[in-house]
């Protein structure tokens, strides 16, 4: 990786959100500057606590975590069967020692962009609630980030019928927010779920995580079994998809990208639900977004496990 990156994370932590954070904590060339929580895999309140838990599990105590608004849907989109009711496999983890900041996650997004224009990379791997709220506060807010990446959507609309039953949870958890963000002219890189569903841990990689004694690997192994149990029927063996981690890796390192397209992204019905799809022709009112529709998945999988098995980035204040 050629240059140091300063990350703002927008996360609904969430087992794979936690895995992405652990990966970044083991990556010496990036620094997590701030975290904003959003609803989705669990409540925004639980996601904020979980973000603090992940940071503290690696001895990191100096990264601010801001709380985002809860789901506008009644009832909220449900994901407890995937991540547990608390978002982290219902392990009964103790409360973190640190506290959330007093600032809302959308306010934090707007403020950081203004304070450090062109410096920060925003990586959003949950519903787009906070990004849509930031755009309402300031329509130029996302343009002040060096880059904005989002995990979600499908790279292109199904011409006839999809062979895979993709489930676009980050769109389903707040469709209105997704519509607002994709109608904006903010530059956004989309890492679609038809790519992230291909990022599946091998038995050897699972074994390596289980055996390792780093804090990232030990925390990862505490939450991975719940996730693998959920994915086992879909994958056909005991493993899981690394959705948020592959989005994070692509966001910080373009060399993972093997193919990309520019497409309008719109929300359309899909089976009994709705998906955000890339469109083959430009759509009025939906400025084209960069969609990474292929990446070097095998190299990413090795990279992910290496980051869990290496030291925590010493740039953080740890104890
Ligand atoms: Ca997520």
C-alpha cells in the first residue's frame, strides 16, 4: 500500500463489521480516526457498544465512537438470526470501559469532513442512514472525504433471474436513505454483495484464526462460529462470507480491484423485497457510481487472515 490512510468507519457492528475493524486494527498503514454507529445488524446503540468492545479487545482506547439514529422502520429490519440479538453472537460480553462521544454520528461525519477536507476515507458497511442524514445537513458533506466506499447493493439488475438469492440487508434496513444517497452527486465506490458473497473463508483459514493468539484472532474466533452456523446451509460447509472485510480492503487498496464499472444505482423490487441495483443504462436523477464488480478474492482472503494474525498497529494508544 502506497500511502497512509485515515479512516472514518460507519458500522452496524455486527459480526462482519467487527471482523473488518479487527482487520484494520492489524493493518499498520491505516489509522481508524473515528467510528459512527448505525442500526442494521442490531440497534445503533448496541452497534456503538460493540465498536467500543472491538477496539478495547485490541487494547485501543483513543478512537471516538459516535452514536447514530435508530432505524426509521417499524419494526426495524431483523438480523438477530445472523448476528445475534446484541450483534455479536449473544456472548454476554461485558460493557466496554469507554463511552460514546456526545456527538451524533451524522454530525461527526459532517464535522470531520470540514476539519480535514480531502484527507479522510469514509468506509460505510451498514445501512446508509448516517450518510443520508449528513447529506441533509450539508449536501457537500460526503464530497469532502478523500473517498467514500459502501458495502451493499448488487452490481447490475437481474436480466431474468438471479442464480443466487442475494440478500441486500444494508439497502433493506433503510431504503429511503439508500435512495437519497444514490440520487446525490456524491462520489461513492460501491462494493456489491455479489462480490462479497464470494469472500468465503477456507477450512485452513478458519483453523489458522482458531489457533492464533493475537487479540484480533481471539476476538474473531469468539464470534465467527455463530456466523458460520448461519451461513453453513447457504455455503454448503461450515464457513462464512466476509462481506464488510472485503469492502474495507477494497476501499483502502485499489490493487485488490480487478474490474470496475460506472453505473446508476437505483432501488427496484426483487423477489419479495427490494435491492439497490446497478443499471446497464444511465438513469436520470441517479448519477453514476463506481461499482467494483470483481476483485482478487483469493488474495484478499489471505490478506484478511494475515491482518488478524499480526500485531495490532502500534500507532494506537494501547494499554
Ligand atoms: Ca455491516
